[in-house]
């Protein structure tokens, strides 16, 4: 196997502080050190992988977010422990959620820039 796992996923963001509030306050990701790369951003630990936010300079086009929340959009999936608890927390934090049910264990949200994120119960607790 050439690719042995996911090291990180990156998301272009237009407002770094607004995105920090989402990734730290809503998803509860842990910030990790990031080297100076000449462009603002944040890095987070997400289990064995990382999430990198890249602040896009004004006028830089990096593609468009989908017009609505849909699992058909390009997205990254994050493991969760409990569907119902996660759903309750997201709703309490006023996050738009596309739900399935606890048996399927999948739901989708968007970050402030419209990037679609799937949250899925990790089968058998595997990473």
C-alpha cells in the first residue's frame, strides 16, 4: 500500500478567528504547534491525524463551497464516539446538521466557510 493513512486534511478559510471558534469551540479540536509558513493558519490534532486551516489572502479563489449541506460534496470525515451526544451538542451550539440516525451513525455539518464535514461513529472503536 502506497498511502498508509491520512496525515492531515486542509481547509481554506476566509476568517481565521471565526474558523478557530468553530474548530475549537464546536468540534473541540486541540490546537497544536504550527511553524511559520508565511501565511496565517492553525493546526489541530484530530486523533492520529491533523486538521490544517489555511487563511486565504483576499482575492484568492480556492473553489466554491456547495450551496447547501449535502453528503455528496467533497468532505472529510471525523470519528465520533456517540451519535446522540454529538447531535445534542451540535444543536445546543446552533450548528446546522444533516442527520441520519444512531443506527447509521452519520451526520454532516459545515464550517463557517461552507466546508462539509462528516461526523461518523467509529465502528468497533478503530481509528
